[in-house]
C-alpha cells in the first residue's frame, strides 16, 4: 500500500520545523515540501503579489499527487486560504496565530502576538481578535525583520530578547508565535520568557487537524 502524500508549503525555512513536527507525529506520510525562497519574506508584500507567487506552487502540489496541503505560513493562511480553497479542489490545513488559546490562558489579560505585518493587517487576524480576545489587550511587537534574519541565519539574539522583554514589561503573560519562521527561535524566546510568560505556537492543533483530514481520505 502506497503512502499518503501531502504537500507542505512555506515561504522559506519556517515550514521545515512544521515538517519535523508532522514526521514525529505521523511518520508514515510522504511529504513534499515547497518554498518560495525567491520571494521570501512574504510579510511585507501585497496580498495580490503573494497570490501570484503561491498559485503555481499549489498547482504543482496537485500535479505531484498530493492529497492535502499544509499551509505552514501564517501570512498566506490569514490572507489567502479561503480563496485558495475555492480555487483548488484539495483539503488545506492552515496555520494562523493562536489568539484563541492565548486569550483563554492569560491571567494578566494581556497577550503578545509576534507576526508579520501582512498577517497583522489581515481580515482573518482581526476576526480572531474580535471573536476570541474580547476584553484582552493584544500587543503586537515589531517583528518585521525577524523572518529575513532567520532565513539568512543571522539571528540577533539581543534584538529578539528586547522585543520579548518589552511585551513582558507591559504585563503580557502569553506570547504567540504567529509565523513559522519564529519556531526556529522558539527556544531563545522561551529562555527570555521563562517563569514570566508562556510561549505558544500552532503546530499541535495543525497536526490534530491534519489527522482528521487524513482519516477522511482513507
């Protein structure tokens, strides 16, 4: 019996951390990974530009025989996944900032969402805040240069630490990683936040959703 084949997409290296998590949880999958290093980072580009970049890549996934696509990019998920689902007849599992669990976990009533400018300006992100974070203060530190920093493997630890210290000083007790690139510096962020703030990202719920989709494919 052949393995189920899925596609995983991210603009750059961020998606590899998602693949590592998927492989650990569901080891018998065949995973095809595609990125778009020619145009990374996506976070400062227009939605129309991003759409033009991802359409041929998603078509390749289907041509390659993938039965589902994990959109391991918060920027693409929050801005485009609804339209992409209509455009392509294939199940898609998106990744978006974990606003709901953060709002449920906070005791101080303040959370921080680390994400790209394009994610933060999306209608979907605004909807998440309006529906799940009512009465919660949501801080949005400037992380606009983080993705490129990580993509180039030139992490400025002090700069990252300062951003996290800044939101903790404003009473944030949950820090949301709303970009898969940031998963590569999760350990650093946890180190800075240790004992003062929880750090969360959406890999676990995405894997749970992927398992549900795979069960329907069998």
